[in-house]
């Protein structure tokens, strides 16, 4: 398995997980309970993991989705 996203943002993590699920890509969140170890400060990022076979496709899907949602400068 490979991490396709590392983030402290629970909303972004959920968005990415749903995007991948809708595309038929199974994703698993690693380190979801690590905040207990850091005093629940949320400083340790959570990792969204996909299989090696799905990694490139998942990476493209998330990059496209996040690019579309980025504000124009």
C-alpha cells in the first residue's frame, strides 16, 4: 500500500476518501488514532492509503479534484 494523501484536515481526508470510493478505489486511513498519542492536538497527519495498483489513478483523481476546488489567483 502507498499513501496518496497526508493531512491533518479531517474534512479534506473525508472528501478524498469519498472521491476515491465513488471511483471504485478502496482507501484506508492510517494513523487515525495517533492524535491520542500527541494529546489530541491533531499535529500528526493521517495517511490515506491505496493499493499499489490503484496509486497512480487515485493520485490523478485527487490532483484533479483538488485543482478544480482551488481558488483562482
